[in-house]
């Protein structure tokens, strides 16, 4: 990495960091992006873009090429076991993008990286943020350049070592370094736990026939499960695990796109998906064929407070986490990057006061308090059906929306966010 200073340092080149950097570059702001890994992620993780995110992407002319690569889903159906209890029509939201776009996170990240490169910014892969100091005018980040080395004589293995340590001075630092953020503790920001953790297992597979063109959320008394239509006969089941079976660590994103096949294990996984799908969603009568990928992950319900201070601010998973069903954490991260980008432009280019950033903190906390149900959750009214009244608390994190789209979608189930 050349140079010892920049206007804005973005730590983390996940979707939110890449999008932050792209917005800043488009505002004509000098931006440096670092990521401790060697490349973008290789898996589909948060695999849906909400209408509000598509509207943001469209402002930079990106929506069309992203929509071409994905699959539109216009209906979200809610089941309780075998019974269809309600549905959301995204078309009722109006606007240019009244649908969810199913797109692997890996595809989104590589598209954003390409676009960033075209804007003249290269991600510095293999550079890790390790610490910071601040003064009135700048933030100085300690950055380690990493390299891989093979160690061990009889059984060699690959290790990452620090090749070089340097300091980069920036006027602002955006921490978009994900759930296990290093920026967050180094900036002294408290990551508050606001609810129970939930563990999920996700399986991507092919079926012998097409099951649904819609997203199906399946609730029962103890679990929340989702069938995602990925394209043609390809689906993802996300099953909530009955007990927290994981250690509680949040896994890192995979950077290797291939998977080593082990036929006996693959067959056991295939049978597990078939069995659990049938138990929890009796209408799922397709035969599960090949399972291409599976992962287990525990999602916590957390929020940082404040969202930053002085010259160091957070966006995306570095600042919050919730369950995976509504794809809220990544999508809301896009609007955070947008808000932060325009405030930093005003400060850096129009001499606006630093206090504008207090508004960023206020708005984000308000948004996340609502999404996490801390300001009262979804409230039914007199005509709300009994199922929605009973499940109201569990429906909120399943809604793929924030901002004005959230009440519009919740209203279709007779619920109002408070
Ligand atoms: C296994 C798994 C399954 C998931 N499934 C779903 C799902 O089904 N639905 C859903 O909505 N979400 C899911 N998620 C979460 C989703 O991937 C995140 O919400 C999304 O990636 C958030 O984007 P982000 O840019 O904020 O952070 P991230 O994508 O986490 O990006 C952070 C980046 O920062 C880099 N970084 C971290 N520390 C440093 C450092 N010290 N220095 C430099 N760089 C650093 C990381 O390498 C990473 O590239 C899943 C995540 C995982 C890991």
C-alpha cells in the first residue's frame, strides 16, 4: 500500500465496505479500502436484496446489471407447518423495484468490487486493521500487511504472518469489518446484547421438480424456517436449530468456492434436509437431490451504541446483528453507508460541522431499536387474524424491509411497527 494518508479509510471489503467506498469515490473523496482476507467471499450467505437496496444501487446505475444476475421474488408466504397463514405482496410497495432480488452475496461482492475498480479504487486485500489513535483532525490506523507462508516439515500447513506494520492517517475511518469487528472495540464502542442468540443451518440443493416461485417462511411453536427459491430447481432451506448446537462463534466467510465431496456424508446431509423439510413443512414434497453447500451459524441480537464517535463510525454487521430471515443486517448496512457517505461529503467538501454525525447515530439507533423490537415491536389491531397476533413478535425479523417499507409490509399482515 502506497502513501501514509487518505481522506477516508474503509476497514472491511464486504458488501457494506465496498458500497461505502464506492459512494465516497463517486463523491470525489479519496478513499482507501483494506481487508484482511485475500479476496471477496465465495458463498451466497445474505442472498436477497430488498427494494430499498435496489433503489440505492440504481442511483449509481448498478441496479440493472445486478437484477440481470438475480431472480425476482414478488411474494413472501407465511406458513405455520402445513397451513398457509398469510402472504406479503411486494408489488403493493409500488416504485420501480417492488420485489426481492435473490442473488448470492458472492456475486454482489464481486460486482461491487469491479465497479469500485472502474472508479479507480483497488481494494488492498491482505491488509489487517489492528488499532487506532485519534486527535482533533485525524485518525491514525495501525495496519498490518499479511502474507501466507507454509510451515511444518512432515505435515506442512499454511499460516498467515505479518509482513509489515504501518500507520495510515485518515480524516475519517469507517468500520465495515463485520460481526467480529476489530474497529468497534478499538474505538471503545459498546456492542450490546439485546436478545437471545438463534442458531440456523442453511442447505443449498437441487430438487427433482420446481416447488415454489415465492419465498416461504415456515413458523411453528419453536422454530423459524425459510425456503428460498434460488433459480430453476435450486433452493435453500434455512432451518432454525432446536438447541444452540454451535460454540457460539460467528464463522468467517468462506473464500474458497469449491467443496470437497464426501459421498457418505453428502448422502446423510441430503436425507437430513429431506426429513426436516418434510417435518416442518409437510407441503414440501419435492425430492432433494444434490446438496451443494451447507453451513451452520449462530446469529445474535445485538446493536452497538453509539454507532461511532469523533472520526470513527460503523456500518453494517460491525454495528448490528439479527436473524437471517429478513436479510436486514446487510440491507440496512447499505442505507447506513449511504447516510454516512453523504454526511462525510458535507463535512469534507462543504465544511459542515462534525456534529452532523450525531444525527447518523440517532437515526441508526432509532432504526435498529425498531427492527430489534426494542421500541415495542409489531402491534395488531382489531381485525388482525389470530395467527398474526400470536406470532407478531417472531414476524418482525422475518420482514425483508426497513424504513417506510417496513410498516407497508407489516400492514399486509394487519400489524403496525411501534
Ligand atoms: C456462514 C454465514 C451465513 C450467513 N447467512 C446469512 C443469511 O442467510 N441471511 C443473512 O441476512 N445474512 C447471513 N449472513 C450474514 C451476512 O453475510 C452479513 O450480514 C453480511 O456479510 C454483512 O456485510 P458487511 O459488509 O457488514 O460485513 P462482512 O460481509 O462480514 O464483511 C466484513 C469484512 O471485513 C473484513 N475484516 C474483518 N476484520 C478485519 C480487520 N481487522 N482488518 C481488515 N479487514 C477486516 C472481513 O474479512 C470481511 O471481508 C451469514 C454470514 C455467514 C458468515
